[in-house]
C-alpha cells in the first residue's frame, strides 16, 4: 500500500464529501434528492468506514422521527455495505481498481440509497471514487529485443522502441524513460493520441561497422509513484553493411478516421514508399513495426507488396476510440537498409449502434421484475428507480425515457439518465391489485434505437377494509320448545383485504335480554359465525330475541363490522284452552235454568282462553255429550241456548259436556261438564234470546278445495279454447282445398291494360290484323259465357279476360274457335301464356307436345327427381285432354318453365269491337289452314321466338294443320312479373249449342 503514511492529508481526501443538489420538482412526500460523493483507496481492508449518511446529510434525530436507510440493488454493490440504522458506509470486500476500472482515469462505484421516515423519504445517489495507489510497476512486452541498423544510416534517424505498460493511472503511471549511457544513441519520449508514453531511439553519431559492429542498451521506464516503480528492457543494436538507399514514404505520418461500423476489408490507407535502388535493393515490402501489439495486428492488416492498410476485424468505439501504430517499409536487397517508419493514427468515429439499456431497481421486491408497494402509499410515493445507459457517445448516447401503462404512475427524473417511478394518485388494491407498466428508453441518434421493458407493480395489502356482513339485519326464527344446542343460523361477514387482514372472527356484543346476558341464550362460533341455542325457548315467555354480532379482522389495528340479529320465537300449539267462565270446580260447573225459558233462551256462555298465539289460539266450542235436542252451543262464542221449551220438573238436573278446541295442529282440547238445574219461574226479561238458523254454525270453506276448484275451471276453459281454435283452423284448411279444386268459383285475374313501356313487347295499333271469328253468337259483353273458364273484368272501358277453354265431348266447339283438322269435332284449347315480356298462345291439342322442360332444369315434369311420370300424362291426356295443364304450378304459370305450362291466359278484347271477338297475339309463328277460303281471313304473326319455347316452336312451325287466330293487339302495359297473380284453373266440361257446331 502506498500513501498510508500521509496521515491527516490522506484521511482528509478519503472522507471528502461533496454535496450536489438535484433540481427535482418533488412534493412533500418526496424530498429533494442529493448526490453524495465519497473517496476511498483501492486495496483498503474490508469494514473500513467510508462515511455516514445520517451525519453527512445533517439529519437531526431530535425531531423524533426515526430515519432508516435502504440500498437499492446495483452493480458492484458488494464492494460497499450500508448500515440501515444510520446509513454508515463501509468497505464490503477488497477493491482492485485495475480490475473494475481498467485504463480509466476516474473510477466510480455508484449506487442509490433511500432514506425513509414516517412522513417522507429521500433518494440519495452515492458515488464512491476509488483512488489509485501505486501498486503496479511498468513492464515491457519483451525483456530483450534486437535492432539492425545500416552503417550508412543518417543522423537523427528515429527507431521505435517497445512501449512499457503500467496499470496504474495518474501520477502513478509511467512518467519517464531513460537509456543507458552510450556514444551513439539517445531517446526521445513522446505521448500517443491515447495518452500512452513511448520512447524512440535517435541516432546521434555516425556508425562504422568496422569500428563497432554492435551495441547493448538498457531502456528503463519509471512511474511517478511515491516511492516510484520502474521496469527495464535490454536492446541489442547490430550495425550492418552499407546499403545505398532506404525506401521513403510519401508522408512520415498519417491520421485517418473510420466509422465503427466499417465492414471488414475496409481500406484505410494505400501506403506508398519508393526506393531508388535497382533490382532487389529497390523492391519495397511493407509490414507492421516490431513494436506493434498483437491487438493492432488483429484489427488491421498491411498488404506486404501493395502497402494497402485494411480493416481485419470489427472495431468498437465503445471499447477504444484511438489506435496508433507504425508501418515500416524495407527493401529486399542482400544487405537491406534500415526500414523506414510511417506512423499511423486511426480515429474511430462513433455510430449509433447500441440500444439503450434499462435497469429497474424497485424500492421493495420479492420477485424479479416485480416491484411491491403498499396500497396505503401517499401520492408521489417512490416505487422504483429506472437507470438508463447507452454506450454510444454524444447525442447517440443521450436517452429519453417514457412510462406507459396507467396514469396512477409517472416518471420523474432523478439525475442524469436515472428516473423515478412515483405514484400520482392514492392506490386501492381491492380495485386494481396489479399494474403492468411499459418503460420505453429511446436515444437521440439517427436513426434512434429503442428499448422496451415490461415491469409489474404489485400492491401489498393494508388493513383498510372492515368486515362487512351480507345484510345489516338478519331475520331468523326458531320454533319454541327447541332442544338446547339447536342450530339457529349462520351469519357471514367478508373482508376484501388479503391474508391475516381478511381473516374474520365473530363475537356476541354485550347485550341483555330480560336482565340476563345474551350469551346465556345463544352461543356463537367465532370462526364460522354459526349461532346455536343454549336453552329451550318458550314463546309464551319470550317472543323475540334481539342480538348484535361483531365481526373483527386479523389486521393491526383491527377493524370491526356489526350486524343485528332479530331472533323470533315461533309459536307451537303447546297450550290447551283454559275455560274461565263459568268457574269450574273439578271441571264441573252448575248453571240454573228457569223452567219456563223459551226456545233460544241463552242459558250461559262458555269463555276460554289459549296462551298460544295466532291460529293456535283460535277456539271453537261444541257439545260432545248431552241431549242435543235440548241444548245447542254457538261454535264461535260459546253461548249455550235452548233448542225447545223445557218439559222437566223443578230441581231436575241435566248434564252437558262442552269441549273447547283450538285451531292448532294437532288440535288441543279442554272439556267441562255443565250441570243444568231446573228452577221454578220465568227467565229474566233482559236475557238474550238466540235466533238460530242455518247460520248458527257457520260453514267453513277449506282453502285447498277452493284452489282445486279454481284450477279445474281454468283448465276446462283452456281446453275449450284449444278445441275451438283447432276446429276453426281445420275448417279453413278444408275450404282452401275445396276452392283449389273448384277454381271456377274464384274470381279471375284482371290484367291491367295500358301503355306498353317495355320495348320488348311490340305495340300494334287496332285493326292491323283483320280477324273474322267463326261464331255467329255475339261476343263477350262483360260476362262469362257458359262452359268456359274465364274471368273478365272491365278497366278503362276495355274488358280483359284470363281464360282456358275446355270441352270433354268430341264434336263440341268453343265459341269463337274452330276445330283442328285431324281431330274431328274436338274443340281446340288455345293456351295463352306470359313468357318474359310477351304473351304467347298455342294449341293444346297436339299429342306430340313434349312434356319435358326446356333443358334449363326448371321443370318438374319427367325429371329424375319427380314423382310424376310421363306415361301417366299421356294416358290422362288422351282421356281427359283438358287436363293438359295438370302439372302446372303457380310458379311455372308465371315464369313459363315448361312447354305445356307456359303462362297465364291473356285477356279478350271488348265484344263491341267491329271485328268481333279477338284473341291475344302470339309469340310464335304457326301455319294457317289449307282452306283457301279461310286463309284470306288470317295472317301469320312473325314475332321473335324465345329460347325457352324452342321445341314447341319448331313443332308448331312445321305442322300445317295447326293454326291460331291472331287478333289485332291492343296497346297494353305489361305488368312486372311480381305484379301479376294468376290463379290455377281446373277445366270443367261444357257443351256448345248444337247450332254452333
């Protein structure tokens, strides 16, 4: 150890205190922070006192508030220990400065201490500077080295020497170099850019190999310690033969800057040295000087032939900022000249390549990553300390810290790059037991680096909640005559605190009942809150017991809650009625009865009382034994009266047994024998006469019978309602089915006639087609002709009809239609359908009409999944051709999916037309009859065909005997398909008059 003899000076420096106040805008709870600076020397013995925080901060213990200290866990905290009672700092273990602060001029051990009292706390930042002692001597990398110098080396030539190393710093570092006495060489001591001292050998006198071929020199390095330490190395100088010229660099020294993130292979310099000699003597090679350390050789590379200086491995600004080394150039001659030295200084530029580091040190922590704080902490209470560090320098190393997660906490800067997490509002563990916070540290580099750390703050419980009962008043009951120890009820109180603070115990409050403590009536389990009876209760003595129970938690101090218990004693029918009037003697009473008392005469009244309550005290009277023809009793009042006049002699006695019953279950009774003695005379005039009738014994309804009668009546009414609704619905269904099979009873559908707004429907003017009907009968005049299924309506003066003609008998002909050739006299059934935006009318008599769909998959007929076969249709169609539309549905009548079932029928023209009846226009082209006399009256209608009717169209077109009537169309407005509702018509048999065939 050095400097131990310095006495008071050393001790003065050791215990030097420097107070630095931080500008913290803290509130009353958080006092202004301080930075306390101490000094100590390395290698001091453990338990050596460094300082005392309580004394150094001038904390006055006379204030009556005890102050404790707690060290926040930090790196290197084991070197310094803290006594929590008074804040005394001592050495924890021996400190070696060269290990913890290598090559650093100032070595600091920094940590944080919290001083806290009852009302406030302080955050103290402590910095202990470890002072260096001269415990290391200078050392050279080699104990002996050899130098070769040509005899023609010029005076003043400098030759680098090995650099000595000293781990100490400051004045204890190397201060000087000395060389042994000689006649040709001296040394020059220089400082490198990184502060390292080194020596160069300088030639002071010309060399002559023939005179002296070698020299032995000793180089000594000495530090500035007290006493000083030194180290030495041996240098062997060999003088070589003459060599004409040595290589010469463009510059003797270079300084170059390189960013720390430069890639491997990065070119720093392209060195060039020239040797004017010829041959091998003029060929130059490059390399590091002999004194260059292995660290430099690992980081940089010099190409032997080209002299290119490149980066060999990654460099780090945070490890070292400056590198200084020598590159030498020499020729390849047989007697090489001394190498030429070029000094290279590499300055490393900082790049923002390090993200900030975050260290969170909680005030109290039981688990890593979790800070604990009491829920009773006041506003601005200290929770944890956040320390940030960035290895970069300048703005790249400046860190900004932000806290996210909840507004109950905030960051408050403590000093430099340290922040405190403090509370901003009172906390309540019962509402929020835990907070998950996010700490974000971001440097000011470009681009900035960001570090995110999750941190949890968990609230510790305080006994701040009293037990609370589930209800403030408990209404409980117990039946009288209970057994002692019978269970009554359990009360529950809950405490929202945790652990011992939530453990609830119960006890009876000190109350008195009828002069006795409540604890003599009931007992209370202190752990469960169960109440038990200690005695058998008698309702007639005590009807209600009022108790108060107190619940206490296990906290310190205890908190209490209370609830009232109203214990009602429930009456039992345990008392028989007691007859009070007349007065009984051995359960017998004598009553005098006048001989001439009339019927209804009230002889006496039986009075009784029952100690029970409620229905148990409701009494009824009856005569159990005795002559019922003479005496009766009122069941409610107990009045005994005569049923008839007496025919007994004077002094004759009659006995009656009266039974008094209460209404309890089971019923209790009392009996008394009444002995009536006949006396002479008439009854007093003021005595009551009982008017008895049907109401002398009122009829009592049983409540259960009443309930049964009401329920039975309700069920009967509900059943009747269901039957009526079901019958009504069934009738409606039958009527709908009947109407569907007799559509002639339905009204037809009127098609609205108006302007045609659809360009796909051709508009014709009246009279374009000259049509002469064959019927001699007058046309329709707003009514439906017999034998036709038509529904006509008049709108805007024009009659429109939707119809389907039918006739079962051959030879019959519909009005207004001609029979088809080849089918005898069977009527032609034209079918008018709506297809797309146009009407289409075809003949339904062609037996070769296809029943298949149009190929679009929208017909049920003869499909693989249809229950209807085509054979059945053919057979039925031959026998009943008017049923050709049997497979039609409402949907296909509207959409025209099938060839047989296309569309609703079209309306007929007004019968007042000059040309008679007109049929709707076709959407197909048919052949006219062969009769030339008739051909002149008909014209083909050429209207574009539709894809859905392709097959029928081709069949109709190529058969000459099929023809249709084309009337002049009326201008109409086609309804939208959603506006048209077409009922399904069933054909009926009709015959035309014989004169029309």
